[in-house]
C-alpha cells in the first residue's frame, strides 16, 4: 500500500510498497483512510526534535476512514462504517481512561509513564504507525473511533480528531469566565481553534500573538479576534500588560510548544543545540503575561526532558498551570453538536488538499509556511475506493 515514510530529519517520501496492516488483537479494526492531516506537532517529528522517531515510521494522528475489517471482540463497529479516529489510543478501562483522561491511558503506551499511545508519533508514544497511509490498524476499536454523523462534512470530521478538540480543551483548561481577556500564543491551527473556542466559554476579549502576517490575517477573520505580530510589539509581555491596565490577561494559552520563535537564547538552546526540550519562548511569555492568580493553559508540545522556564514567577504570582493532551473522546459529544449546529466550521481552516503521493511536497509547504498554508489535508488514492 501507499504510505508516508520517514527517512530522517527533513526527509519523508511516499512508500508504495509498505505492507498492509493486519489485525493483531481481537479488539483491532483495519480502517481504509479517507482523509489524513499534517499537524503542527508532526513538524516536530519532521524536524528531528522528538526522541526515538525511527526511520521507516508512518506519521499521522489525524485521520478518518472506512472500517474494512474488525477483530472478533469488536462490537460497536462493522465494515462499511465511516469513522473519525481520535489521535489518542486509549483502552477505556484503566484508572485514567475512566476519569476521562484518554490522553494518559496507562495501557496503550509501554514506552512512557506520562502520555498514552498516539498514532504515528514516535516510539515515545507507543510506536504505532499513523494514518498518512491508505490503511491503518486501529487498536481498541470499540473505544476510540466515532461513526461520523450523517450530514457531517468529512473535512469537518477529520478536524475533530485533534485540532478542534485540542483548541477547545486549551480554552476549557483556562477556566474562562464571562468577560475574561484571553491571550493565545500561536496562530497555527490549534491556536486558531483555541481563539475560536474562547468565545464559546464567554471570553470578553481574545488576543492572538504570532509573527506570520498571513496567519494573523486568517485568525482575525476566522476567530473574530485581535491579532498582533510580536516582532512589531517590541516586548509582547509589556504590550499585554499595557493593554490590560497593567493587570495582565486572565488566561494565557500556549498553543506553540517547542518550536517557538522570538528568543535567540531559547532557539539556540532548545532548537539548535537541544540542551532543553525545545524553545519555551511562548511559555515564558504566557507565564509573564498572565495576571496574578491567573491561569496558563498549555497544549503546545514539548519533549520529555526539562525546559528553562521562570518557575519563580509561577509561585510568586500564584498562577495555576493546566496542561495535557486533549481527551478527544470525552469532548466529542460537545464538539459534534457545535459543528452540526453551525456554531463552528472547522474545515474553514483547511487551505491545502494534497494527494498522499505528494506527501514530501506537502511537508515542505507546511514546514516552510509556503503558499499561505494554514492546514494541509492528505487525500490517499484509497479515499474513493
């Protein structure tokens, strides 16, 4: 079958001879992929920043598809069902899954004590192949996949596998109250959805900080928010303080993670020399921009080792920090309602639809921020089978 093949940092290619996946457990399903996205966190893998990303792996944790086969123990799905597959691989019965913490499943990832299994996200997240392929094996098929509701646009459905849930959970973890000022660092797909979601929780003012003008223009229109280029602000922390009567924002969201621009020291130590788990610039700004007693919500991806952050400011300001991988399954009922009611149209952020055969070009376009790319979707030949 055709699948994306990782060959090392900045090197991916289409592999036309990858073996078809097989049912390895009675609870598995095989899904024929109809849509698969490239995520900003896939770029961390592509850039060589995630430990134990092995040559030959297939990325892709955002995908939809048609069920082709199921194991003998699968009860909820049958061949022919068109499903969206959450990026979390979760057993559904461990102590964390039963709390709704599907991103922290204790059974799906033997390689870590923190994050659960994730499709296509290195062996630190379980070593599972992902959905940037024609077919994929889906473990715990009775737990994760959700049948796409009748009438839902497949392009909306694929963004319910990660981007919309992650942005929504970023806002949820911020504990936003009516009238709050919310600052989102990062105008990538997750930051855009976090800004959009902030209004759903009653925010009175939403500000997005980034440095790419085309993304700032996009988020202003899509999320009806203020958006500023930090390169024109001088010190973005001082700007936020000034625009909030020197109190600081009520909620700050880090939707950037380990590849944040804006600090030469952070870039050198975190992205070039790998002396820390990525550049923590956005997290610095969030901690220093939030008000005393405020909340910092982190959904940007960082590595498993330490980062240089101003923990003293966290203590002295009495800040609450909340962070996690989005628990997609827990959020889906709310988010499906938002989509089906027309309150949110996630697929409006899709700017590029690219054949899976051109996956190398797709990564180059997204990584290099070419052609106004906000969110690329890969379409495999099997989509119309």
